[in-house]
């Protein structure tokens, strides 16, 4: 194969397949940050192990054959993820739990990431030890993959079809650059499997949903949409979570009437999400109302028009309705309108994307967009008669956060707790609400006098208020999304497995301990290296620190970007590509430099410290979005320089080509495990970044105080 193509192709394939696998896990394993952290950690761990175990082994087959094997295993991995519910014996739409996610993620990592990781070491060996060349070209391939996926493949193709196109491109490159150029049986087998991936995409989805009926769906830039039919009811799933069902008048009436009965003559209503599920129809029962309905994904409304009845379509086309396709928070940030009523009809804060609608910053934004005595409303899944400790902490966090912004907050008990907030008076008196129903001649199927008397029984209201007062009360904010952790803990309760125990344990550990533990482990390694005077430690420890720092900074910046600028996934390709182009630029410049020394390693480490300090200072500000791209590029450039310098110095002492790359990935694995699910929700972005800054200062001090003879 050509010397340029293999490492470039490695980066392109690794980045593409990682993104596609993450999207599939979102759809079939309840894609919150806890699950995604496990998938990312498994990918990094298996890639690191593949590189480490191949660092000193000579390949038993040519590179072309190894690439074909890696491409062949991708369809196997995708099929295993989609059909894993049969192995875990769960019903369609039901989650397999954290244990199932761990097993599936490790299996996918071993099938795809492990062989790709081993290919890094074998590319270095094939290029006669030129680590810098391989690293730079691999970074370039990974940087190019993001925009191609985001703009060319994922908007037009399903995940499986996109994987087939990427695999076919890789196979064609392998074939074109190999000698002799003839199709071997292995190549033909890979091509056949890739074709099967496209053919069996829809049949495999139908198989997954049996005995329910899979009606249709679409992979969009925002996620995986699936429509499932149960009897006469159509349920819409977004990334594996049911968003709404139609017809479901009970849920629609619940979401709308407790709020609008506070102001039955309201004329301006903002509805964020849920409108196609019946909420819009219920809101239009009020005589003066005009609704701005904000929905993120246009494809969701297109599917609703296709699969729902004429009545639902007429509601969407009603002249009193304005449908806006935009991120709800961005819309509220940029609109100049004020509303008498803002109704949030979204799932609970299970992901960073959704949690940003439940933070103190968003509640402040909602209050600014409300009229003087306007009403803000949202609901979260609950339990009608018993509130356990996991649910109590979640509800208490949301209630405390809402009460820190609005002077009046009332909560309606039920299977779905409804939160009402206003600067004016609110009523949850069942007799008063029933009177308003009758005075406005509202025709409802479920919300009536008897229902209100039962739902708002004084004993139920008092019980819930007591639970809210006794809960954790931790405020949920953009920079410290505590509700994200509490929602994950509440979600884990349904499995009664080890995940419940683990998440409960994290609540008992003081936050400073969680932040100091990595630093303590590093210091122990530094002391051991200093005592034993191990030169290689001065070269490899910076790679572990860089791996840990890189993944934490990326996750923190993405969460921060999400909270500031709107929907992240439409821009994630450019963000990650900015980092990868930085890696390419830093690695290229370092590979061309004649100055390769521990002094240069220290200088790059100082640059990382300065960038982290600047990021920490900017966290509370709202800089232009371009600042995020620039920061990732500069951070990537420093990371690329550190990798090349440390590897070139290390290889002068030992010819283990994949060791440095593997250790960097293992460091990233450790950071991914902790950051996504625990440290960000509990410690917050600012404390986490400060801990990473201290970690890098310790590593820099280790380099600057090294013995002169090392």
C-alpha cells in the first residue's frame, strides 16, 4: 500500500465508525451521558489495548488484510448493538440497563476499536518507526471524517447505510493502493457484508420491535426517529426514548390544562416540544389562544403528518399556530416576544441536551420572556403514591432550582409531577380549577371535577411537599448539572443492578475526594519515578496526563457549548474536527522541528496550563462561538506536539511503537469514565477544570524539577 494512504485511512475509519456506533448506542441504550461515557471509555480502552499489545509484535498478515478485517467487523458490531435486546431478554423499547450497556460497549470496542488501535502500531512498524508521520496522517484522516459525515452522509443516510459507504470507501482505497490490484476472496466477502448492511437495515429494525409493528423512521442530523404502532396508537421514539404517543389524550390534557387553567384567557402561548402528541390540540381549546410551537427536528413533524390522523394534521395547520423549527432555548434567547404562558413538554433531564431546559439559567430566561404574571410549566415522570429517595433528590433539585427564580411555585402530584411557576398567584385548588373548566366550557376527557379532586387531594399534596422539602435541594445549573446525575440515578433504579449501588455510593463520597483522587494517583507515580530515576516515566507520564486532560476538556467544552449556543449535535463535527486539525498541525510542526527535548515538552505543558487557565476564566462569560473552535484547535496543536516529542524521545530508549499511543488512549479512557457520568453533574464544570489545571501543573512541575542527568 502507498505510504500516505494507510495512516490517513486509519484516522478516517476510526473517527467515522466511532461516531456511527455512538449514534446507534443512543438509539438502543438510552443515550444519556452515563451510557455514552461507557461507550466512549470502552472504545478508548480497547483501542489503547490494541495499540499496546501490538507495539512490539510483528504483523502476521499484510496491512491490506488487517484493514479489510477491521472493516468486516463493523457490520457485526452494529448488528450486535441493535439486536442485543434478545441476548439480554428485554422487551422492545425497554432498556437493558447499565450492565447490558457495559457488555455491549466492550463487545463493540473489541470488535472495532481493538483492531483499529493495533493498526496504529503496525502502521508505525510498516513505516520503519516514523511515529510522527503516522500520527500526523492519522489525525488528518480523523479531521476530514467529521465534516464528511455531518454534512454529506448522516443528513441523507441511515447509520447503517453511512457505515456501509465509509466501509466501501475504505475498501476501495485498500484495493487501489495494494499490489497486485485484484479482488481477493476476502475483499469480495467484505463488499458483500457491506451491501447486506444496507439491505437488512429496515428488516433488522422490524425484528427489533417485534411483536410491536415498526411503521417507519428516519436517521437525521439530530438523532434516530422511529414510529411504532400498538393497536390504534402510534408512538414516536427519538434516540430510543418515547417522546409522545398519539392518540394519548390523558397525557396531552395533563401537560396543558393545569397550566392554562391558571390563565384561561391567555392569548400568547409558547409550547416547546410535544405539540404533535396532542398538547397543541388541547391548547387550542382555549378561545383566545395563539401558539408558537417550537420543535427541534423538522423530520419529526414530517413523520407526524405521514403517520397521524387528519385531526392531528389539521391542528398543525391551524391559523392560530406558528410552527418554528429551532432549538427551544435558542429561540427563547433570541426572540423579542413575551408570553403569558410557556409550556415545556419535553422528556426529563436525562441528557445534557435536555437538562439545559431545567437549569437555573433557563428558568431565568423563561421568566424574562414571561408577562408580569405569566406562568411557566413543565412536567417530569414521577410516582403517584410513593416517592423514593432517588426520585426525591431529582424532584427536590428541580423544585429548589425553580424556587430560586420564581417567587411562587406549586407542584401537582401524580404519575407525572407538574411544576407551575409564576411571579403572580397560582392555584391548585381542585374546586377552583373545576369552576374555571366549566366557566370556559372546555371539553376534556380526563381532566374533570372528580379527577381534580383525586389528583389534588390535600394529603397527596402535603406528602409531596414534605418530600420536596426533605430532599437534597441541590441547584441545577448549566455549569453544575446536578439533575443530570439524579435523573441517571432514578433511571438506574428500574434495573436494580450494580448501577444503583455505584451511583448511590458516589453521592456519599465528598466531591473534593473525587477530584483529588486522580491527582493523588499521579503524585504516587511521580514519586515512584523520581525515587527509581526512571527516564521513560518523564516521557510517558505526560502522555497519560495529556490523554486524561484531552477527553475531559473536550467533554467540558461540548457541554458548555451546548448550554450557551443551542443544539450541539448540528455542530459537533466542526468542533471535533477543529481539535483534530489542531492535532494534525501540532504534530506536523513537531515532526519538522529539530528541537526535540524535555525542555520543549515542558514548554508545551506550560502552554496547556495557560490554555486551561484561560478556559476557566471564560466559563462564566459568553464569548463568540468561534472562540470554542479556536480553543480546540490550539489545544489540539499542543496535544499533537506533546505526543510527537514524548514519543520521539521515548523511542530513542525503546522500540515499542504503539506504547505511547496506547497510554494516551488509556488516559483518555480514565477521563471518559469519570467525567461524563459523575464529575460534571456532581462537581460542576468549573471545579473539574480547576482539578485538571492542578493535575497539569503537577505534571509540569515534575518535568521542570527533573534531575539534570535524565
